[in-house]
C-alpha cells in the first residue's frame, strides 16, 4: 500500500496525463479506468485544489517585462540534475489554471524531436517553446502580447529519473505613462508655444507626467541635447506623478524659435512619450538705418523714404519724426522678414513743402515689450519746390465761381510763387490747354455760351509745372430751342382741338417768358396768353384748326433776363390723313390663334387698329355674344362703317387694339372666315384693308390658313373645298393664272394713261402769288418778288414729288404743292398787337413737296 503522499503523487500524475491527452486531442488513448479515475479526481474536495495553489505559491517568481504588441520570452531551464537523466515531459500553466497551456512530450527520449502542443485558444496560437543551444536558454515565446496575457506562468519539467522541477515567471506588462503636460510659471498649461519670454530675462517651465509602469524618468531636451532640470515624484490615490522643472536664469537670442522637448521614458520596450513646445522670445532691435539716399527733395512731389530695422521680435515699431515731431497721417508701409534677422522695413511716402527745407528727419525703432530700448537714425533734408499757383479775377476778387452774361468781358490773372522763378505760363479750359495763351493774364472778350467752363493756369520753373485749382465761369444766355425741336410738324383735323408744345434751353431758367405767333398764308398775328400754359422751360398752346386745307405755322418765342430768343421754335400744322394699312400681317398659332401686323404711318394722328371677322360660309352665325371677343364703342361705330365694301356680308364681330396684334379664340371649328385689318384715326380708316382669306378652324389640328396673305384691295376669290378630282383643280389653277395676267395688264395700262394725263405741278412763283394775301392792311409774311427781274432770274428749282406710302383708290386724289421756303416768321413785340413785325425770310432755292390726301373729303 502506498502512503498518502504517494497516493497523491500517483493521482496527480494520472490526472496530468489525462489532461495532456485531452489537450493533445488523443482521446482514443484514454482507457476506461483512466477516464473513471479522472472523473473521480475532479469530484475530490476543495482541499486538494487549495493544496495545489499553496504549492505553487511557495515557488519563487521571476519578473519578466512585456509590452502590448511586442514579443515576450519566458525562461525555463531544462538542464537535468545529472548527466544520465533527461526531460521526459514539459508543461506550461498560467496563474491557477490546472489545464496546461503548452506541452512538450519527450518520453521517447529526444527532447528536440518531441511534439509540441498548445491549448486551442488565441493565446495558444501565439505560444511557441524555443529550445536553446543549451538547455538553460530554453524559452516560451509569446507573440503579439495582449493586455490579458499578463500574469504568473509556471513551467513544470518532468525528468525520467529526477524529481519534477517548477519555475514561476511573472509576466508584467509595461504601461506607458500619460502624455507629458507642460506648465509655465503662472501654472498655465502650454499646448504648442511657450512664452513669450523676453530677451535677458529668466525662463521657467515645468513638465508633469502621471502613471506608467515602471515609473518613468522625465528629461528636458533642446535640439537633441539634454538640459538639466530638477525632478521629483509624488503619489496620490495610488497614482504616481513625476515632475521635472526647468529654470534658465537668462534668455538668450539663441532660444528664439527653438524647440524644447519633455521626454517620459519608462521602459526600453516602448518608445518615450514626448511633448514638444516652441519657445517664443521677444527680442530687442539691434539696429536701424534710413537707407534711401539723401537726395534733393521736390516740394509737393511724394517721395518714398525707406528705413530698415533688424533684430526685433515681434515686428519693430518704426516711427518717423520731422523736426522732433511725429509725422501725422503719414502714408507708411511696413514689411517684416523673419528669415532675414527679423528685418522690418518701413517706407514713408513724404510730401514736403518749401517750409521743410533743412528740417531734421528721424527714423526711430522700438519694441513695445521693452521700455527705454528705442534706437534712432537721423538726417537733414533739403527741398526745392515748383511754383505754387492760383487763379483769380484781375480785380483780386476771391470768388471761385464767376457769373457773366453773353457779350460781357472777363479778365483772369495767374499768381505764382516759385523758387527758382517762373519761366512760362499756360492756361487751361475744362482740363484742356488753350492754344496761344502763355501770359500771366487771360482776356476773355465778348463772352458766348461756349465760353463757360472751368479755367486754370499753370506755371513752370526748373522744378516742373504746377497747375492751379479751377475757377468756374458761368455764362448766362438767352433762350433757344431745345435741340431737336427747332421745327416740328403736327397733323390736324378740322375743328378738333390739339395741344402744341414748345421747349427751350435758357440760363437763368427762372425768368423765362413765352409768347406765340400765328402765321398762315394771309397774316401774322400774336396768340392770346389765355391760350398758353407755361411751366418753366416748357410752353403749351391749345390750337383749334379751322380748315382741313389751310397750312399754319405757330412760332414760339422766349425771353429771360439776358435777352430775347433770336430764332423761334416752329410748329407746322399740316392736314392730317387717314392712316396707312398695316403691313406684314401673319397668322400665329402657338398656344392661341393670333394675327400680328406691323403698324403703318399714323397720318399725323394717334391711331388704333381694327380687325373684322367675316364668315364666308352660308351658315348663320350665332349672335348671342358667345363668339364676340370685344365690343366696339359707339364712337368707333360712328367713325368706322359697319359694312365692308368688299365682303358679301357684314362682320360677325370686331376687335379693336392699340397695337396691331389680335387674339382669336372664339372661332368655331369647321367654319371658314375672312379677316380684314385696318388702321383707324380721327380721319378715318386705312384703305384698302389687309385681307386674310379662308381661315378655318379644325377641331383636331387647330386653325389653319389656305391663303397666306392678301393685300389686294379686292377680296381674294374663294374656293369651295369639296371632293373635286385632280383634273378640275388643275383647270381651275390655269384659269386663275390667265385672269391674273389680264388684270395685271389692265392695271399697267391704266397707270400709263393716268401718268400721261396727270396735271403738272404749278410753277412755284404762281403758287406764291396766288397765296399772297390781297389785303394791304395786314403785314405780309412773304418777300416782295415784284422787284425781281424775270430775265435775271435763275432757272426754277426742280420740283420734287413724293407719293404717300400705301395703296391708293382708283379715284383721282387732289394734290397740294407746298414750298419748303413757305414758312416765314416775325418776332412779336411785347405788346399783344404786332404793328410792324420784323419779317424774316432767307432767299434761296424753292423746293416743293407733294402732300397727299390734303383736302380729301
């Protein structure tokens, strides 16, 4: 019988073998006896497990440091107690776990050829036992260490003939310290830039690191060189804090822009934790100099002066002084270059005067962080100046704005102060040099409206030319017609009142007065003030034409404080005509059916446009108002006949528009329409109308047009759509073509006959004699031509004829020939009645223009 210790040892060996078989997945080698024994051993009391833990605690432990992600090697000595013995079995355990993590079974006698087995887990996959060159150097390697890998490992070595040997290795993971924190003397934490520290003063920084295993060592480095500091540690709430304080008694310029590092080094297995800061140092300026050459300065001319200062940080403050006083409102540009000894450049744009000659100019450089550290550079400047010029009236009147009337005289004088003296003068008007004016005095005689403007003088010496400020000359003038309104023409309708406007330019405009004269073929007479409305520079007259054939000219006169208008503004009252027919009419069918035309001449009056819709079908049209687009007022019905002379029936409805553009959205599908477009004014409608024939609305496809456009005064022939054969269409087209040729021939022959029998225009002299009034008590508007010698008269001017645009009716129209030299006018006196008006009529070639439709009934 075995003793208790022997039995425990036997049970332990059986249990470990069963565990080894399970771990190596060789379950078929377990005998029923071993399996039952293993289960009984697992059911044994807690006392045996505690005995095993006590046994492990009695084994001394060796500490091995490891870092997460690194490789750790746990030593296990395989040297047998005697030379004849060798390793039989190697087992690795972790902490108190009874199942081995790793096994090496060398029971066959050769440990180097023994099979390796590891637990099927993440840790087992990263384990490997390396047998060294000597049994003493054997190690268990743990790759890519995890945080959970830390703990106490036990290496158990079984020999064939010697007792079992156990080793305990404490794998302790290295814990990196927290990032160092740097503080200044005031306890403020520094993130990136430390300072600013002033040159010549002390520097204090403190680096603090918390945590870390093993305890880190803190060091200061500058440019890779260690700087000595004072280090100490403290523990609070189980957390160790290490502090290293750096104190420099004097800050040198070399520290400017350098970098300081605080390094926390805990173990060589992991890199040091580093905190780096940049040292900011404020530096005094080392020097200052005005580098611009000390040349002669010209008064009034800006001169850039450059002053350089170097060695200061931050940017040196550069101040310019003239005779000890700061130059205020100076134009200064400052530039700093940190790469060039902290160089600061200041450019002063100095504009001196003659009083600055021999003044002291100073450039002062200072750093506001240092008191009493300013440095200066000084020089004496010399000034030469061009003329100082001013212009004024010869009588020394200081006014800068001079007002004169047309016909008066003005004398201007140029005053100049220069060193050296002025050599020449020049005068300028509105910025342009005046030719031939090179004296000190400028004479402006017999002023005109164009004499107004800004006058300045210039003076030149060896230093240059200077121009004075401007003196403004205003020239007041009598009224004159506003450009473009000297002569206008207005159409008139008998007994229809009309408003005639006259607009002038004048200075001063406040005192403008107007008067009108009525000039016709019989006399010249003033217009009563009651019929005239005056508003500033505009006068409006109400005129009521008494006849459709009389030619009238209204003359508008204006006067102000300067004088009376020399030439009046003329308004010719001409007989108005009906408007011309619209042109270029076309149908558009984008979203709605529209008729769009181009307006013709309005005949001298305001016109509007009319479209009549006529049905060409025999069907009756519903007149309940459903298709009516717009109605026509009674006034329009009075002016426009309701019947179309060329249509076979009266219009279904009419549309009236201000512009020749009409919307047709009430035409019935399946019906055929004829559209007639007119222009309408107070004299009537245009003749002939524009006709758009055969317009039909399709229920599916919308409106379409069979005949594109017809402006023939006669309505286009209509064609009936049916089921004709193609031969009938061809025959009908031939008949229409022959008829068109015949009609054209007739029209051409008629025109030739009319032109041959057309009355020649009367001789201009006869017209003027017939138009001359027979009364002798009325002032004549015409030049007496009885004294002209017929033999010495030149050949009469060629008479020009121009027909009014648009088609004419076949009836003969009356023609009135009016001479372009017909209009003659006289200036009215201040009295209402003109006793003897001043007749003005320039002699010249007479030209006649044919005015159509004059006297048309």
